[in-house]
């Protein structure tokens, strides 16, 4: 369910929190409502579901060798919009992405997980959230992702 204006646009500042277990269908005129029934799932919940349902995923979600450089304690892939600075060495490491997003704000983690079950074990043992491990924006400022939302990133 998504209530949008006549141009198909939605205003994130006019959207209530997406707390599915507290979902309330009442809304005011002009207020946007979006429903995400799995929004309270953890990363581990998602991977266990993928394993249980035998969902096939692209290889990007699994560990593979890639040219990366370290910035702010995070592995960043070398690419058109993600270039190392002169003091950052490029190395080849086996990494995977705990989230697949914009290359300019998503980091990789060192990993040997090449199957769904490997990923489930890795995530279950992790002490760092996906966001904490891979969201480069959060290293810039605590409000970086919220700033992106205000600018229409989503």
C-alpha cells in the first residue's frame, strides 16, 4: 500500500514510522502510508528465510575476490564512483556485501561465505550490524542516511 500524490511522488517527511506490528490504517488527508510487513525482520531473519525457501540470489551477495581499498575501517570496492585516495592501497580481497546498495555509500566485509548457509552462520556469529559494518554514510555523520531520505534518495 502506498499513498502518493497525483504525480506518483511521496513525501518521506509526511510518512509515519513503519512499525508493522503496530500498524494503524488510519491516516489523514495528504499523509503517506507505506506498508512493509517484514520491516522488523533482522538480517539473520532474512537470510534464514532465503535458506528455508531456497531463494536463488545473484553472486554479488556471496563472497568473491574484488579490488578494494580500506577507508574508515571499511572495505570499499574500486569503481567509477568509488576511487581510492593516493594514500589508500588497492588490494585484492575476498569480500561480500551484507547489503547491496549505492556503491558510493556501501562497503564490503571480508568473508568466505559462498553459500546461503555460510552467510547464515556468518551473520549469526557477527557482533556488528549490517548497517554498522557496511554503511559508509554513517561514518560521515549520524544523520547522513536521513539527509539522503530528505533529498529523495529512496
